[in-house]
C-alpha cells in the first residue's frame, strides 16, 4: 500500500485531478469530506465549535453554516487558529482510520486530498505529494467565476494559505492546470505511471 498526498491552492483543480486518479484506480480520501463529517450536529467537534463561535452559526436543522463560520474566521486570525485546533487533529485521526480501512480492503494506492496539506505538516507522514498548480490569473478567475468572490475576498483566501511558490518547493510531483482537460489528463496519467513504477520498485 502507498499513501499519496494531493494538494494545491484554492481553485487550482484538486478535485478534478483526484477524480482522474480515481478513474485510474486510486482510492480517494477527501479531507474536506472528513471535515464535514466531524462537525455533524451533536458530535464533539460540533459542540466545541458552537461553544467557541456561538449558535448564530447554526442553520435551522442545527448543522453548521459553513459560510457564516468562514466569515468569522477569515476576519480574525485567532478565531481561525481556534477553529483549526478543534478540527485539524480530528480530521487527521479520521483520515488515518480511513487509510487503515482501505488498506485492509486491499487498496494499493490511496490518495489523501487536503488543501492545507503542507500547512498542517501532513507531508511529514505522507510521501510522495502531488501539487496541482496554475497561474495566479487563472486561479483568481476561477474564484470569481466559481465562487463569485470579490477581489478583496480572493486576496483573503489566498493569504490564508501557503503560496503556490512555497508549495512547489515541497512537492514531489507538480501538475500544471493551465490548459485543456486533455492536457491535464495527460499529466495525471504520467504521474500515475510514475507512481505505479515506484510502487513496483518498492516491492523488490
């Protein structure tokens, strides 16, 4: 079994690359999905978040309104650190549990998709790491078109993450998502073949 990290900046195409890797045979664990799971109403993380940020972040069904919570933490660095201290350790624990489950099922290559993989030091236990990158202009355009963000909101989102330039220095593979879907598929296929080759060598 090989566990690979997949990360990138916001709106660079991580989910698209993850879907392509899944089609090639990888098993996917998505940190964002785990983050939603741990904050389901009544769970320990949900209770701590409501205690820290107030019941005004809740919807009528008692689920957390991620938009309201995001607004609070983006405007307050200490609030963001408080939220991360609640969620990140639990996400990592759940991710490791899912990795063990998939390994028991016979999975050969598991891809852990995490936007803040480097920021959370996950690359210290996940190798190799694939980075999905794109030009800054394309990244900003995708945020405007997809998420309907203003220039100020885009700057806030980008500032909250490690820069792509820094992430490039830490990555083992870099996929440039600046062209067509076919060009992206070709790069993903090349990385996949290299990962398979490395796995075969590890068995020797």
